[in-house]
């Protein structure tokens, strides 16, 4: 139930994110989800891609610093309160959330939130035991 996520470190300068995306396009890598966080000096581009190990190598071969980490994917109704319920499960189990990002599956009126708690295994256990729909890596990579 763990999803591999790429974190690409980018200098905060003009054209650097575009260069990373050009490398992915030229390598015919489809992006399933992405998020960017930045500071004044650098940014972290987080990606979910179907073949994370292969994509990591592609980016490293093009002079990018890349780390593979893990996140949890949870499917929930795309309606007010849906995310609050998921976050409530983590809170009730004293699981600290470091960051999240999400996207909508319009066809089913559902959303998928990608969560990075301090303890991935505890997060999965808490979410599953409270009835949240934890989505497999294969399903996310296949979207």
C-alpha cells in the first residue's frame, strides 16, 4: 500500500523545473500526480510516476538530485468534509502528517489524497482500521 514518490531537488532559478519536465517528456514518462514546495533557494518537485526507479535514473543521468520516498494514497468522496475525516483518523491515532497533496477523479466524483505521515506503516494501519480506502501502488501508477 506504499506508493513510491520521487523528490527532485531544483535550484530556484529560471527554467530549472521546465528542464526536469523536458527530461521526463523526452523519456516518455507520464506523471500521475505532482506537487512543488519551494524556498527562496530551492524547490522540491514531488512526483508519482509509473516506474519510479527507472525515472530516478533518467533524472540523475541528466544531473538532477533525486530521492525516492513513500506516501500513502487514500480515495475519498470529493465533497466537503472528506479530507477532514481522513485527517481526523491520523489525529486520533497521534500520527503527525508532514505534507499532503491531492487530485480529483472526475469520472467517479472521488478524490485521491497522497499523504506523507512521519510513520508510514502506522498511518496505513490507522487508516485501514478506520475504514479509509487505501489505494494500491499498482492502481495509482496505472491511472
